[in-house]
């Protein structure tokens, strides 16, 4: 049961009262379709604007190198240094590929990380909250 008084559907000209949400069931479906179409357009626009450097990560050379490195270093290197044994999930460039493409396949410039360490290091690198 809703704690709010029923209010009219947000679709222009619709007077159906709704207890929860913003739209009546008919207009909610239309709203969901519009939202999905907008999301799809946004993804297409974003993918067209991606940097050329992002294409490196879909090359056969990178995938083979990443798979090889994951076999050699199956644990997160940061966690392992702290005495924890966590399986790796990501092969991360220490110096970002966008800045140093010449080090893209250099074993000395990559490390295996778990998701938590990858997220934490990426957060530290970008300086975002």
C-alpha cells in the first residue's frame, strides 16, 4: 500500500490516477520504450566518439598477451603483496596505454588485479570521488 495520495499520470492529457510511479500502466510501457531507444542512441553516439586507443583492447595481440599474462600471474598482485590470495580478473596497464602505446605489450608495464583493486586504483588515477 502506498503512503502517497494518488496523483495523475505524467503523460500529457492522461487523467488516470496512479498510486506509485509516474505513469499509468499504458503510458509506463511507452515511457520504457522511449527510454530504451534513447539509451541505445546514447550508446551508439558514445561508441562513435571512443578513442582510437580503445581499439587496441580488441586486437588479437592484446587478447593473447592478456591471456598469457593471466596464466603467469593468476593472483591479484596488489593483494598478494599484502599477504592475501585473490584471483585476478583484470590485466591493467601501469602507465595507461593512451599515454604510452609503445608499452602496450610490455610485461613490465602491466599487472594482474582483482576487481576491487582495479576499481580502487582507477579511482586513485582519475581522482574522482
